[in-house]
């Protein structure tokens, strides 16, 4: 049964209840484009899996390149997709108490979670991933498997890129939380009202 988009906030009460800011609107538009692109990665991944299984079981020719391409595509789709999920608040919340709280209590939890847990974690992974990629690039790392893929640094470089995108998504989310709790930055509806001279 299809869900009416206007009723989505009733089914997913955490979504679209926080005010949007100019920053979050810009980030949302950017991540909408990224999410549209990433969705095709999954189609390509399924095609590679089907091709690899067909070659292995019908023709007896399994290719290590196809197996490595599979996890490269999976890593790319998952790591880049995390930022889009964070921005749209579609990530999984394993919290039996959160949904029973009021919006203000949830916003305070979100504020402290973003500042004390999410931010330090993402920045730490970003900092430690840079030497990881640099070393791989410096030695021109290739697959250890015979016939495997070259340029291993390409898939490894997705990690810092994804952390940067995730940090941007977190800052966007933080702007929405602070707009709700402290009325700063002003929400887009408040800005539009002010531009029209409405108090």
C-alpha cells in the first residue's frame, strides 16, 4: 500500500519537523543530486553480480576483477550514501526511548549527540584516513590477488571524501537543531516572512 507523502510525517515523526535553514536547503539540494547518482551504483552492482555469477556457474570462469569491483561499488555506494541518509534523517535509530520523547527533548539529544559524539568521530576518521590514502597512493598499491584491480588508492580515497560529506551533512543538521532550539540561524520560513515584512 502506497503512503501519501503528506502523511509521511505521521509515519516517520522525526522527519521534516525541524525548521530548515538556508544552509540546510543548499545541502539538501546538493545531496539530492548525489543520492540520485548513487542510486545508479546499486544498479551497476547488481549487474556485476549477475554477470559474475553467470560466468562462474554457466561458463566456469570466475573473475577476481568482478569480485573486487563488487566490493568497490558497495564501498562507494555505502560510504557516499551515508551522508545523504544523514541529511534526510533516514538513518536507522536504535533507540526505544527517542520516539516517545517530545520534539524539544529529541532536539537537545540531537544537539549533544552531534557535538559530542558525531562530530569528533567523523573528524577522527577523516584525519586518520588521509595518511591511509596517501600511503596507498605513494606505493601505487594494487590488489594482492592475481589478476586483481590496480589503483587501490581510488577506493580507499572514498573514505575521506565520505567523511567530508558526512561532516557537511552533520553541520547542516546542526543548523536545523539550533534553529529550532535557539532560533539561530533563522529558518527559511522566518527569513521569507521577514523579507515580506511579516513579524
